[in-house]
C-alpha cells in the first residue's frame, strides 16, 4: 500500500547500509569513521562537545541521540528501524480502527517523531555495551603538543581545515585546525603541531618543527 511504502523503503535502506559497510570493510575502508569525521568537521561535534554547555543546538541534539558515543551509521540503522516499526505499527492500528491508512505525509511526521526517542533509548543501550577505545578517555586538551595531518581543505586564518591526529593507542581523532601565525596556510597533507585549543574541536597549530614526530 502507498501509505506503507516509506517504511518498507526504510527497511530496504537498512539492508543497503549493511551491505555497503560489509563491502567497505572488505576493501579496507570505514564508512562509519568517514561519517563521524563529517560531523566533527561540519558541526564541531566530538565526544565531549555533545554534552558541553556551550555546544550548538545541533550539537546538543546530536549528543542527545548519542552521536559521538555510537558510530553514526549504527545510529542511522537504529533510526530506520524505529521509523519502520513506528510507521508500520501506526498504519496497522489506524487501518484496524478507522478502516483506512493515514495520509503519507502525516504518517512520515509521526513516524519520525516516534523514531527519535527510539534512537535515544536503544542508542543508550548500545553505547553501554559498545566497545570503547582506551583513547576515548583522552581529553581534547591533551591534543595540544601532538602532531596532526591536514586531510581535507586548506587551512588559513579564520578558515580551519580538517586534520587527523592519531594517539598512542592508534585511535584517530578528527580536528579542525587553523594557523597560529597570520598569513600562514596549511595545505592538504601538511603535518602540523597543535599549540592551542580555541573551542570545541577547533585548534591553532604551527608547521611541525620535527617531522620525525609524525
């Protein structure tokens, strides 16, 4: 039935995501990591920022959904699951009581609203049992004095670029960096030394004076 089509599509998307993630792992890629780094770059959201008092409204909302504690693609799957369950159950109840389905637009809105608490609840359970890396205890302040490598964009004053920092546990952290010195630029691939934290995932850096540190 047309009224159930979006929820059937959601189930199909769950399957597609699972297949893509499996293929990516076989090719040595990590879709979840790339999705998480997108959030770090565009929303300045990391493990601590999600609950910080000065976090943006988007950051607070994503933190409420456990983004940063649970891989993003897993949360997407949880959302699609909740969306499909709530939508199909709602349409079944309405059809049984009223003899017809809800309009698709209204069903979509209600299913989305119902899926968010589902993600919040199930994401909390997953976060409790999801293996955490030792490096998750490292404070973002501890990034100062460490070396990162620019991976996306070119950094200049007031225009940060994404950088990747690997800690002593082998865990990758994605930051935003901009030059500490006016007029300086960091092209993609540049190794930089983090010298100060500005806010959230935004840091000031200088060109790495010791390439052997990377």
